[in-house]
C-alpha cells in the first residue's frame, strides 16, 4: 500500500507527525475530529499522531486535509448526534 510523505508539523498544541493518505489508499471509513463527519474510503486525507514518541497506534487520528489545516481557526470539536443540525 502506498503512503504519503511523513512530516512533523508544529502547532499551538505541540508537534504532530502528519502523513498524507492518497485517495486510492483509503479503504476504511473514519470520523474526522475536526468536523465530526465521515471520511469515506477513497477520499484523500491525513493521519496525525503526537510527535513526542509517547503515543501508540490508538493516538492516531484521521482528518480531512482541510480540517487539519484549519484546526487553529476552529472552535473545539463538538460531538453531535446524527439528527442534530450541523450549525447553530
């Protein structure tokens, strides 16, 4: 399976290892913590985990690429039920 290039990015909440996942490599559905929406199989996205070396596989999170880039401009993630309005 082909994976994107791994990089370390510094954000206000620490350093994160970031790996791009090409659209053809995604085979599962994930939930983006940035928007609480699904990332469907075949959609390009990023997977991130703490760069401090203390985490394990359970610390990895899959994000939409745009949500990851906008994470400093968003309010904290709010878990919504499926029937809740998206905004408001």
